[in-house]
C-alpha cells in the first residue's frame, strides 16, 4: 500500500441511522484506502439504539450498578462495529473489528462518564499493518479492574480524537450529517430570516466551543484543544469540510455557485455488477445521483427485478443521448461498448467502466477522445475489484518510479489452484469456482491467462509503459501442466503476473509458479488478489483484498462515481482546502 499515514474516521449516529447505512460508511472507508491511508473507523450506535437501551435500563428502576448499566448500553456500539466489519467484508476490503478490550482502551473516572487514559497502540498498529483497516466501537472502555465503562455524552467523538492522538494519526475526520461547522444550525434557517448559514472553512478551538453542541461535543473539542490536535468535520462523500484547530482567526468558506443538483447517470448493463450498482445508487445514494436510463438486453427481466419501466430501454445509444453527466458501461465485450463509450465521451459525458478487455485494446485512443472533449474515463474496477491496484501503482510511480510489480491478478485461477492444493481434481476445482461465481460459464479466458494479461497491460500503463496483451509471455493453466509440476507438501502453485522494469526495457509474464510457505503469495486465499509494487526510492508496497464479484467491483465503480461527484462540487469556492494545505495544519 502506498502509505500516506493514518486516517481516523468517526461515524456518528446521525449518519448511521439504520443498519444499511454501514454500507455507505464502508464506501467512505474505501475512499481513504484508495488514497493510501490506513484507517481506524470509530462508530457510534446506530440511530436511536442507545436511547432504546436506556429505556430498558429505566424499566428496572433506580439503584442499579453503573457498571452493569454500562454493559447493556455498550451493546449498541458493539453491534454497529460488527455490522461495519461485515459491510467491509462484503465489499472485499480487508479489515479487523476490535473491541475496547482488544484495543486496550483504558478509562478513569465515573463508570458512565469516564475519560480515556490508555490505549494498546502496539496491538492496533500491528492490526493496521496486517489489514489496513481497524473498526472500533466508540463511547466504551474498561477501567483498571477490567469493568465496563462509558465515556458519556460525546464519547464517540472523544474516542476518535483520543485514538488519533495516541496513534499520532495524520488526519482525524468526524463524520456528521452536515458538511462541516456552521455559524448556526442549517435546519434553523426559518428562525434566522431564511438566510442560509455560512460554513466555516476553518475555525479556532475557542470559536468552536462557542457553538452549540449539536455537531461537535465540547468534551471532544476541549480534549483536542488541550493537546494541540487539529481535526475536521464533514459528511460522508463530502467535497467540503471544516478544520478545527489552532488558527489565529476563524474563516468562513466563500460562497460559490456550486451546483447542488444530483449527478445524472445512465447505466448500461444490469448483470452481476450492474445490479449491485443499481441497488446502491437507488437505495443509498439517491440524494447524490439520479438514474435517468438503464439499458438492458431483456426488458421483462429488468422489470421483474424492480427497475421502473420509464428508466428501461434496450437501445444503449438512445440511453447515452439522454440528458446525463455520466455513463456507466458495465456490459463487457469489445466493439459495441467501445462505440458507446466513444459516443458518450464525444458528448462531453464522463464514463466509468470495468471493461478491462476493452481498455487493454483501446484505452489510449479513448483517453485521447476524453481529453479532447473535456470528459473523464475512469476504470478503477477494471483491475482488482475493490483492491485499489491502479491507484497505488500510479501514486508510487509519481513519487518514486516503479521498478517492478508481481501479483495474483486473477481470483478464479487462485481459487482453482488452492482447491487443487487441498486435494481436488482439476475438473472439480474448475467446477467449484464456477458454482461459487468466481468464473464465467466458460472459464477459458481465466485459465489461458488472458484476464490476468489484460490487467497487467493496464498496470504497465500506470507505470508509464505501453504494452499489449500480445507482448506478455503467458502460460495457460491446464490439467497437464499441473500434473507435470513436482511440488512438495509445503509448496503451492500460484498464477503470478510480473513486470520487470529495466532502464530501457520491460518484461511482462503471466505464469504458473511454485512457491514456498515463506512467500507473501502463499497467504492469498480463494478469490483474493494481491499486488507487490517495488518503488525505486520507497521500497516494496503491498495491496490486497477480494478482486472480483458483485460487491467488490460495485465498490470500485461507486468510488469512481463519487470522485466525479466530489470533483464537480469542488470546482467552486465552497470546496475544502487542498490535501497539502489541509495536512500542513494537521497532526504530525
């Protein structure tokens, strides 16, 4: 992973209103993972669940033991932490869920209003190195006797800020239901003569403590002030934010003409991935995006799946011509999708695609068209599903010059070789991969190494080298090849894709290799992907996760869409500070 440091994210109850909102939180975690950050996600209880638990406590009357009360109230945060962990699993994003005991979050003071005083930083740092993401319940801790404690009102904010301080995080973001701190509550505009409040671009701790506690609890703000700890306040997927810190004077964001309307989207294809994207856009992101057309082959099947008739068409060209901002191409194939994408780009419409075969053949030409017509072609999902391989290759290339890569790029072959290693026959392993949905009905592209070769082409281009699939030496995975290899009980077979970059040349291969238990690739199981990237000055970087399937690929497509949405909003004076400007004012 191209490391940019640690980001602590805190998801409050205002954004976790229902269990399904954990999927939006998982997408926000993925946003920062794509940028190269390790992430600690601190979560509050979902919605009103803490109040409901408090009602259960009240039914028992007075004189109760505070530690036992804390045990019950703590279950709300534990539930939301577990749910976020499951959502990250579904999206293929490696993560571990820690409770307050595992994290060693030690508290002092009254059981229902304690303050944090200790943290097992070494254990958390080990988990971050292993997984990249740690999920922690906020609001709860343990005293020196190991008894359950709570951090009181605003305890989740305090947990996030305390963890950021102890781990020396580069950034800490408190995620709320508004894009930052305002001079007054945006919901109270009628009480202020229907004048919209101004959002602070940055605010001093003193001024933040003068605001009401509806967004940021004063307990957390005082903790940050006393430790010279800057932090930010923003909403999920936000373009804007407010930085709270040791500024000499607060400053409002200048008003701009940013468009508040939704980004209009045309979806081509309602297959495995298309259906996942459709569900997420309509259920979780309906305030940000508007679907204006869905192009499918079978109209009746799409209607039976619940897609409104007015959105449906079986004519992709007509769909592209509708009034839209972005076209999502999730059909696959070559010539027709190429024509559709080029048509959209020539109309100045952005395109998001997961079509690696098309990009391996025509990416340069399509990027040229996009540039000429001021559009963007995004394709994070084409390589690695939710594993941000292309992003990190490009980041490392920019900072350090990539000297080589090696990786498992095809989850289907990895699953098949894993099952063969466990004793299955070649035919049995292929059939199990097909039944599990890891490969198509015809697995020939996976087995021949074509899929991995196309991905390697795109990775090579991210390193600045123009190659084609025909330039890659590829060894197909066959039963005869497996039977011809002599491998011992401590060895495994893997399909490894490699780029060896010299001073004036590049060598690309996709081959079946025998590896020992000491190899990083021996830990890559089932349909997982893994890429090792060697930088000239920065050493070796690793990025891994689930590289295929509906939800991991959906996460990557949505990430590209949300980037477009944020960039559109950021083209105004109401945008956040740049990353460099921001980070210069933050922790570390």
